C-alpha cells in the first residue's frame, strides 16, 4: 500500500483532507481548517452526494448557514464570515479534484436491484468464463468502468470517504450485481476507525499461523476472519499475503504466511483461500505478486531473479492459491526484472494468467501504477481508483476486447463467492448505506475470542526447556524441566516488556505504529482486550511478584522469595520500512535479568514477542525460551496456557533464528537492481552449512516422540500421489502433545543450483497422550519431483535415486528412506 497510506491499502488512519485542512488554522484566519474539516465530511459531503442540485449551490447554502451562528457578536461574526469566505475559496479550489468524486451515479442508491443472474457453480471455471463474457456484453461503458476502477476516495488523496471500505467498486443494480467491498485483512478486519476497536478480533499474525504448521488451523483462522468481514458488510478479504521470506528484516514478514519456505507457503495459502471462499463464502485476494521481499525503497526496488528461481522458490504459494480457486491476485509495488510488478506483461499475462491458468482478476496494490501501461500488461482492476490511470477517458481508448476481458475477469472472480451471488439480508451497497455496518456492527464473538487464544497458543514455539541446576524433582524417571510451571510456584515477573499494553490511542493516527501484539500498517487490528504476559499469568491464578521496570534493583527485589523468574523481550515491525536490526528492544536488559536470576540460583524463562527473526545471543543462559510471533489480543492468555501446561507447545519455526546478523541477507539499497544471486538457496537455505541459534522447523513440546517406519515408499498410479510412505509417531514422554513430522527430499541429479534437501511435506498429529501412536502418510506428486525447465518454460520430471529424510526439524532428521524413480521418459508437462 501507498507510502502516503504508505501505499497501504487504505490510508494513514485519520490522516486525510481533514488533517491537511487543519493546517490552514492561524494562517488565513483562526479556525478555518477546523471548520472545514469538521463540516465538510458530514453535512456537505453527504448533501452533495445525495442532492440533485448543483454542487456549488448545496455547498454555498450550507456554508452561509454556518457563517451566521445564533447569538454571535460583531467579532464573532467577522471571524465566522472570514472562515466562510476562506472555506468557499478552498472548496472552489478543491472542487475539480474531489467534489465530483462524491457524485454517485444518478439514482444509484434508490435503484432497486434485479435478482443476481443465474450463474454456473463456483468450481465450473469454463462455465463462469462464458457467463461473465455474456454479462459484460450487456453492459454500458459506464458499467464496465464500475467493475475495473475503484471509488470512494477524493481525487489524489489517501483517505477514503466516510461509509466506504479500504477498496470499493460500485454496484450495477440493473443487472443484479452488488457492490464490491474490499478491506485489509492480515490480523483481521482492519481497524481504520477508532470506533471499530473492540468490535472485531485482533487475531494472531500470519507468521504465527505459519508456526502452527497446520492447514486445518489456517482454514479455521481464515474462515473466522472472513465471517467478521461479512458481519461488517465486506465481501472481499485482502489476504492471504504469501511472499516467501528472503530478507529477515523485512517490515512485513509478520504478514507473510509462507515463512522461509515455498512448500510451507503452498499448503497454508491453499488452506486460507478455501477457508475464506468455501468456508465463509467471500472472495480471497492472494498478494503481493511478486518478489515483494522488502519495504526499503519498495516502490523503486527492482527485484532481479532468474526464471527457474521464480517458479521454484517464489511462485509456488501463488500457484497453490490459484489451484485452490482464488478469485483475485494483487500485484505488488516493486519492480520485477525491469518492469513494475503491476505493469509486467511477462509475470501477469504470460506466467500468472497463462502458465498458471489463473482465471480470476488481477487488482493493483493501492496506487501502485507508475504509468498507464497496467491494463494492457494484465492488471484488471485499479485500486483505489483515484489516480486517473483507469479514468473513463483512458479505458475508453483501450481495445474493446481488453476492456471486456478486464470486466469479465472481475465478474468471474466475484461470482465464486456466495456472498456476492446471494447477499445476506441487510447487506449494504457501497456509497449508500455501508457506514453503519463499518462503524457499528460488532463482528467478534466469544467463539472467535476462544479461537484466537487457541491459535496463539498453537503458534507459540518453545525454543528451549532445560532442567534447572537446582532440581525440581522428576517426572517419571526424567528430571523435571522448568516448563510447565507448577501452580504452587511463586513467579517473579520482571521487565517492562512483560507488562506492555497495546498502543495508546494517541498513536492511532500514525498508521504504521505497532506494538508487541500487532504489526503496523495496513494489516493492523487494534483491540481493547489485549492481554500482556503478566496479566495472563495473573488471570491464570499464579502467585506473582512483579517489577514493571527494566531497573535491575527493582527486578532483584521482585525475585526475593520467588521460585522462578519470567522476563520478556520484544520487537516491532511495520509496513513501509524495514527493521533497523534483528535485535530485541531489551537487548541489554535480558542478560542482566538472567544474570540476576542465576546469582540467586533461580531458573529463568524468557518470553519473546517478535515480528519475525530475532537475535537471541543470551539464549543458552536462559533455562527456557518461548517465542510468540505477534499474536494479537490473546497473547497473554495464550502464553499462560503454554507456560502452565494447559496447552502443550506444538509450534515449529517457519523461519530460521540466525546466530548473527552477518549470516542474513540485507535489504537492497539505492537504485541498482536487487540481484537475487542466491537463486534457489534463499529462505532457510541461506544458512545451510552455518551454525544458527535455532533452525527452520525447530520446536519443542512437553511430550517426547519417536518415529518408526510403517510403510516404505511405494509407487502409485495417480500423478498427484506418485509415491507414498507412512510413518508411525509414538509419544514416549510423560505429557500429552502433538508432533509435526517433516519430509525433506534430496534430488538425484546432483544439480549444484539446488539445495541438498528441500521440504516436500509435513503432517501434524492430533494430541497424543503417553503411549499413544498415530500414523501419518506422505505423498509425493509429479510436481514435487520436478524442476522448472527454462528452455520449454514448463516442469520437467526428474528421475533417478532419491534420498528422503523424515524429522522434527530441518536439522533433526531421524529416518532415511530412499527410493528410485525410473519413470520411463522424462516427460514435460504444464
């Protein structure tokens, strides 16, 4: 999203024409900015939109009334007329730019909608294509324009008008087509208006969901978010974000569900799309296509990568979303191989719509265009529509086939959503009656709050859990590890980060402001229910000694009489800028707390609240370390559930925690092309051969598991399941818990460009109690065993002897199971 919204799919909350008009206060005459800004958005704007009179007549009458307030003396009257004259001048100056934006199509709000036209089932892609083309043939130029260009923003401004979503397209009532109501989604329904805080759930971020390694949990998360969108009147969810992590300092990594691996992203992206579209009946938009791996210079950076790396490392989550039936794809701000991503014919038309067979519509990110080339390159919808690139005059000059295709693709995608085909009673028409739904509807509920807590706990990653030097006794025949805590222990909770509340409301006007619970930018969802670590522990009934200070003397006082120390660290991140480093804010505080605890013979647990990769140079001095990626309003309760053992940790790292920042790829600077020289060795493979703090896939639980071979690889006839094998997982520990078995594959061709082992599958067990077992079955498809062939621009099956390994992380491989694929001819396939 734009830099001024920072290219956020919306806008800097409350940073609008209102803010700019306030700057006139005291310059021309006192109070004029306040007068216009408070007056225009309500009385005038709504009057202009609803009235059939000349715009200047409506504005003038309202301002004249405002200029002669009742009981006003001579000085007051002079001031009022001064304000009025300046306001009229301002309105006259701004009118060509934004007043006309308020004009709805004649009779638009009163026009009765025809029934939605009979359409094929959402899964019938060919049928939908024919249907959409037939509908477009019935449309006027104005109606086609409604489908391909957004509305709801003053011209060249970054704040949408009251009663509009972050993205909007007018309805076509004559043909029974509802309005298109789009909103930001990464941690839920974006809280752009302060009144919506508390009405929606502040969910765990996408990276926290990635840490569950659980497609079912992802489906539940996506459906619940979409259900809240529906309650707010929106029918398009602007998610998921699926860009594979390349730069650990990327300000938006918390939003990207793929983590550092395309295969992990592939499975979770499909689950999200299905949760939104099949589960909740709304439209899902996968983004940001493509190579949106940093925020530094995000509108200028030219991500330069070879074709094979595109298809094998960065395209798979998008291809998976397409295969799952995603309705829309959002193109990105950055440039790709010398072309702006929303103006790239090679990536949008040749790759996405051609080789991936995407049938829906491509929308621009907000204000992403640098020229008028987007439509012919393959972008079907311009958002938010006030930049002039898809004005009526310009689209009228497009070839008729292309404009018809653009409108048809929008219809094709929207018709996949039952919420668009059959709007619920009381659904709103954007531009008319959506304000009440946006501002007043309470979308969250107790079931969603409980789900947010469960997901936050499932995504928590236990990095370390040792037995203290001073024994806590045994569990069975094993020394008791520090976690889970015991109900009768006295806990010293020390350090300000454990007490950190959500951001103060006065930060709200900074749209990039963030905290230890939510990412800043267009994905931000604030809540008035957010729980800190200490409040979660207190709510769980523990006896706690507290020090809401980073001062060592206060911490030492709290440690007196305690059995265990809990301290915390955190980092923040936001859209529009990359993090300055991977350090925690408490880089110097945590070692002091650990040293103080050690000097008293106390075990210490550290809870880390992070937006992505962080450095933990002190981790071996801690008895236990629990990592939670930005987990929304339920953070404190979920942390307490893990620390007390009400939930056994089962999260696994979707990224690597490096040993030092020197090991990582940095954001590209300057105007030179950003060369992806690492090729296929990006993501977690950057660290291959190097010691790291914690590797990709790592995560501990309170249970312990062994893996046993149940069935060796066997060849199948189905190309989607070319090979199958089964692993038996047995709980050999003393606690219940779930395990994630990870499959890594080594190709037979000795290709130096490819990493030695690549993730090709993962399966999460249900909770297993001591002694219980569960069978997990893995399959490898033709695609899983293929490489991208740059000569034919298609996938090529690789035959030969494969090495495969099953393990609990990328560096904890426990079972080797080779197989040989003779396969006949090395067939090429699309």
